[in-house]
C-alpha cells in the first residue's frame, strides 16, 4: 500500500510520482538496509534506476535480497551494523516483484491485482457459473499473499466474504477456518457483496477532465550502444541516434543523426566534410570534439536535435513504427558521452529521451489527423 509515502523524481523538469519501501541490497556479501523507491513510469531505484525487467533480474541474482542467511553481515549505512541471528522473512522474489508491480499500478491509479480480482468477482456475481468462479479464485490467488487480508478494504471482515465466495459452497477458505463453507456462510457472503455493490453505486463519480486512462506506460531503457550496420528488425536499437539510418539535410546525406549533429556543431567546413564521411558515429564525434565549436551551439543544439529527429522518423517509416509502438512510455536514453543528452542512471537530463517523446507525439498527431 502506498499510503502517504509519496515522493517524486524530476526527469528534465517532469515530476514523476513515486513511493518507497524498505529492502535489503546485498553488495560484496554485506546486506544493506535501504529504501527501494518505485516510480509511476515503471522505474525502480535500487542503488540505480532500473526498469521492471531489470529489477526482476536483480531479484533473481540476489542483489535485491529476499533470502537473509544466518550470520550474514548487515548494515544500515551510518546508523548501525549487525549480524543476522535466526532471520525470518516472508518475502520471495516472486512476492516482492508482484508487490512492486501492484505499486506501479496504484501510482498510476489503474487496477492492481486486488482491483482485477474484484472485477472478476463482479463478473461471477452477474453470471454465477463455476467457470467464472474459477476465474475469480485465480484472480484472488494472484493478489500478493501479504495483501490478501484487506482486498475488500474491510478491517472487521477482512477478506472472509471474498474467500467464501471464490471457493463456493463446500469449499475450504484459505484462512479463518478449516470447516467447509456452509449454506449460511455462503448466503451471508452473497448478502455482503450485494450490500457492498449498493454502497458503491451510490458513491459520486469523478471523471478526469483530460489525460489517458493509464498516464504512465512502463519506461523503456535505450541503453548506450554502438550499432554499426542496419538490420532488418533493429528493435529499440533503431531509436539510437547513432543507428545507421541515413538522413538528408539540405541536400547532404548523413549516415546517422549523430553524424549530422556533430557535423552541424562545427564551424570549419573542412572538418564538417570529414565528419560527413566518417566511418562510425564515434569517429564523427571525435572529429567534432577536436574542432572549434560553432558559436552559440550550446544554446541552439536542442533545436537542431529536434529537427534531426523529425527528419529521421519522417524519412524512415519503419523506424517511426518502432517509435510509435512505445506508446506513451518514458524513454530513458543513455549517452556515455553526455549527461545533457543521456539519463545515465538518473544523473543526466535525458534530453534525447524527451525529444524522442516529443517527436513520437507529433507522429501520433499526424496519424490521427490532428493539426
């Protein structure tokens, strides 16, 4: 549950809401008690920003620890250190991952596993087949075990009516009693849900004035790479500025966005010509770094990059489709050479990622016929 533990990070001026929970990180054999910060765009800070998939890898590897060995060294940084003695934990990688996924859903105000379970219960109540009951029970069991006591939000009943309903007459609930569900208990559960539905129907509805139903799609990490040749299906690598997708600017063909950017950054025509024919974007960059920069470039570079990206995705429809397929995801672009263009584990400004999102929005507008 998020409760009042709300924080945020800024991604180039955009506030991304988040929350945190305690976790152990195992580094060098020592278990550090730290805060695991979870953000609405699907990034998780566990000593560095990672996507959900990358977080799962850290769980599986034991970097984010759910197994606390007897006698292991532990530390709360500058507060205290100790050794584990008879450690007990109920977390598993699967359970913690499920809780994190639920938290991301909650931050986005979209249905989490509990809400999906209750929606399946509504389907069952409208059409009381055993197939629908089985679906509702599967949805209940998909709720993280630590959250199965308060899915109904009822501190008095806890989840007893829900457990009774999903196992059915004669079934055995997950907790509270070893006795099979009696006719009276089942009828009481049905009555409970009927009254609950009535109260929900009487609540006033609030509808958002604007914005998508899911404001934060999972973030996509565009890791630093040096692609050297075009391939039939480049995937996200095709969104890299150094991906070899030739673009034509004022009658000059550049091998990639990076080639064009570095060529336009220098004032010397001879160096610019050498950059145009550089074999790799890395070589183009090195030529530009050693040359005199164009006057005013620092303040003009963002506008130039915007133009170059628009040209790239206009002249390469296949790459435009890859960009459009990212929907409204936050694009985290790493650039080992620049904290201005790259996010670089949260230390950079991520301007390339932001401009890709801008161009993506323009492509969506064009496709929808919006001017």
